[in-house]
C-alpha cells in the first residue's frame, strides 16, 4: 500500500500508516529512525540524497528512479529477512557512505 502526505500532515501520516519506507523531499524533515527505511531527497542541485535501510546509511548523488527502486527492493528484502525470509540485501551504488 502506498500513500502520500503534505509536509504539514507527514507526522500524523507516519503514525497512522506505519510505513516500511519513506521518501521525503520536504525541507525540515529528517530521518528519526522510526521507520525501517528513509530516503531524504536533496533540497538543491548537486547535493546528495540520504538513504537509510535498517542500520545501513548512504548518500547518493544524482539518485535516479532506478536507484530509488533498488532502495525499495532492499527494503522489501530487509522486511523479508526480519520475517524469517531471505538474507538482507546491501544498498546498491552509486552510493557513498555518510559520516
């Protein structure tokens, strides 16, 4: 199931919907660690997207739709691993570790 939320409704939607993955492009919202995976889209050109799936954190310059779908796949595999399924998948490149 997918849903969208305005910046003013994001907090309420996170609590109500309890998502596995959040893709956020609104300034002022940062990854609180409350969801399994978070993608923070850059606010400006030349800045990296910040990506976290589980404990794995990365940055990606020029994140494409294909790259975003790979993050979705990694999130789904992580959910499966938590449910006793397949092993976790690492995040794909071109992604560079954050500090």
